[in-house]
C-alpha cells in the first residue's frame, strides 16, 4: 500500500484530522519501519507505519503501545496521540507528538555530561510497575535462529558456535536470576532525542517488555562503544557501587547483545522489503560476538555470575 493510501485511511479514523491538509515529510534512519513527520496547522506529529509480520522478533504492537504509554506517563517518551491497528495489508500505525531536537551521538551518551542523565532515565523506566510483554533475549535468539535457518538466511559457518556460547552464558546467568524490570532493549544512540531545552527523550519502544535490566545496560554499552572505564561509570551511576558480579553480568550481556542483533538482521533478511544489506550487518555482529566470547576475561565473568 502506498503511503498516500495509508495516510488517507488514517485520516478517516482520526476525527480531528478529517478535512485538514496534511504536510507529509519522510523521516530517515530506521531499518524496520517507515516514519513520517505529519504537520497539521501548527501541530506536528511522528507517524510510524509499523512493519508487518515481525512477531518473530518478539514484537507485539499492542504491548508496544502499552509500554510507550507507560514511559510517556513518567515523561521520558514522547506523548502518544493515537494507535491504529488493522489497516489494510496488515499495517499498524503509531502516532506520537513530534519532539523538536536532535539524536544524541554515542560519544555524547558515554560522556561525563550525559551518562548520568542517561542512567537516571534507565532507572526511572526500570522502576515502572505498569508495563507489558516479555523480552527474553535468549529465547528471542533461539526463535530467530530457527526462523533464519528455515528461510535459508546467509548465516555464517560458525553459527553453531554462536548457539553454544549463548547457551553457556545463559546457563551461567540463570544460576542467580535477578528480578525482571521494565526494559527498552534497543538502546541505540538514534533512540535518544535531545530537545531544545536539554531534556532527553527515549523513543522506539517496539522491543520493550519485562526483562533483565542488565541486558539494557549491556545493550547501551555495546551499541555506544563504551570502554571499561565507561562501563564502570555506568554501573556506579546506576548502583552507586561497582560489584564484581554486576560488572560481570553487564559484560556478558554486552556480548549477548551482539548475538541478538546478528540474528535480528538475519530474520530481517527474510522478511523485510527495505533496501538494506541485512546479511552483512548481521554477520558483522555475529563475528564480533564470537571474537568477544574468546576474550580471556569471559571465563572470569562466567565464574563471577555463578558464584556470587
């Protein structure tokens, strides 16, 4: 369905938009959905045309809507305007109020200026009690791998080793499971928006759900190229202390994040119509996963999370 047809369908379902002239501007940067800035009179919105058939990623649009609402209720996500499901061809549409600003860079996120603010943001939404869905990174990896194999995705020759290493890390972490929290699970720099007042917003809650908060910490770290000093600063700001077992759990989840990202890309290779080299992207992450698993420190981290 062409975007003009989708907008026409949306306009018929939002009374306040009927009879209005909509200015539509594509927003670039995402590699899952299609995003547009919609301006009506003097009010701007972001309309996301959600990619269909993404349940294999663990995405549930109704859960996403509830998670975004919960994050919006504490002022860290842009206010939701509407969620419209069951449009023709299986599309759902999420509409938020537009926040003028710019995305943060990885350098900014890891800096002494912004890292405490980012950590505070994580603590605030991790403390939410009303949330939806479940994000189990190890189950999502297994589901995605099975799907990618069925689709004959261009998986690397060492994929069996990836699966074995993921199981080894999962087994170690399960020795001392921690309480689930409301997690975002996709902490790319592009999902942090700095507005004109200096306020930071977190966008794109489609992978959100109850999960291990250390996955959020590790995901933030790997996605923004944190070094050892920045990892320790992240833990200190979050816990006001640096425990050996906490650092080990963060480091392991940092590694795990790459396996999830790699398999995510291989699934996208089979289902996405976007023009993007998902195979190359996925292989880069899976190769980095294997490289990081070979680090001598991994054995110490596995021991630390099992014995503490």
